């Protein structure tokens, strides 16, 4: 079973982003302020461009019913993408 470092888990929870350990290399992130489909599309485009340049970034999939994202890939790169998602999943003034 893949476990997140406690510091990363605390950082996710502090920014209203919960993670759940899944199979090795797979992380689930529950979004609070952004629709999962929108986030997956935006971040997925960014990751596709990075992979085209030779980077090894994780894949991202949305689960609309739970408003969550599934990230699968190398733990170091998954952590980088989690930080990006945390920065994007913020409450906005209307």
C-alpha cells in the first residue's frame, strides 16, 4: 500500500484537499472549490505538454460523482502535481 508522507498529507488537509492512499503510485484528491472535470482538463493539458517535452509526469483522471481526481505515476512527480492542484483549487470571490 502506498502511503503519503505525513507532511504532505497535512499540507493537503490544510488547504481543504484530502488525499487517500490507494494502490502504489495512485493518489485520490478530493476537490473543494473546482469541478473535477475542469481541473482534470486544465492540469491534463499542462501535463501532456510537459510529457511531450520528455518529462515523466503522472496521468490524471476525474471522478465527477465524488468530485475527485486520481493521479497515477512516480511519487515525486505526483507530489508536484498535488501542489499545483492545491494552488488551483481555491475559493474565488464572486
